[in-house]
């Protein structure tokens, strides 16, 4: 089982690339907001019970997918060092069940992030969708440091389109594609 773990700041293009990568590989997309949207009706966003349940869902899905041999693409905002405990648990959930984690860190300029964050689809999806919110998140959290204890493929989505980004990920991690399944 492969887990392609896409991380970076809000509006960097994680879900856009995840969908492109899924179309080429057949991997399923388990994006950041699936767990959030499940828990939001029950617990206040940002509360301790909210985050405990979000993390439990994510870790449980990853462990079950690894046990089942179900390849996944996951998206997340990584905040150094705050996200380290749950990141370790996610990787253990996959690798402890025979899976492989393929890390990909996305970045782009703050100006491009500000342009993308106001896209109407982000607001409809319940994502961070204002420039003020983006600036606040960047001021309060370190969203640009790579996961320090693991090697990550680092790609600038301000310079690369979704298709080229997906191709680079496929090449770096030698992922099978729908047109070349024995890769």
C-alpha cells in the first residue's frame, strides 16, 4: 500500500494535485476536509474534542487502508512542530501495517496563496477562504518548514501545473499508473 502524503499551506493546491494524481494512478483521495466535515457538526471547530476525533478518524482510515492494501492520496496542512505527534501516528498507522509513505511538500509564494485562497470553491467546501484568515494562519503557525525527520519531495505549485506536479510525484516514487500498471 502506498500513501502519497501531500502537505503544505492552505491554498497551495493539494487537493487539485491529489485529484490529478488519482486520475493517473487510480489511487483514492482521502483529503483533509473529509474528517473535518464529519466531526464539525458534533464538536466546535478547533476544540480539543474536535481535533481528537479528527485525528482518530484520519489515523483509523490510514491503518485500515494499509491493512487492506488500498493505495491512498492524503492531503494535510503541516504546522511545524505542532503537527508532529499526529504526523508520527499517521506514518506509524501506515508503515506498521506494511504500507509505504511517500511525502510531498508543496510550496508557492505568499502572493499566489493569497490569490488562490479566495477561490469560490474553497468557501463552498468550508475551507479557509479569506486573505486575512490565510495571513493569520501563516503568522500563528510555521506552515513552510518540511517535516524534519523524513525526506520529502518538494515542489513549487506556483511554477508547476497540476499535471506536471503529478508526473513528478509519479516519477519520484515510481508509482504505477493506469496506463502503466507494472511500473
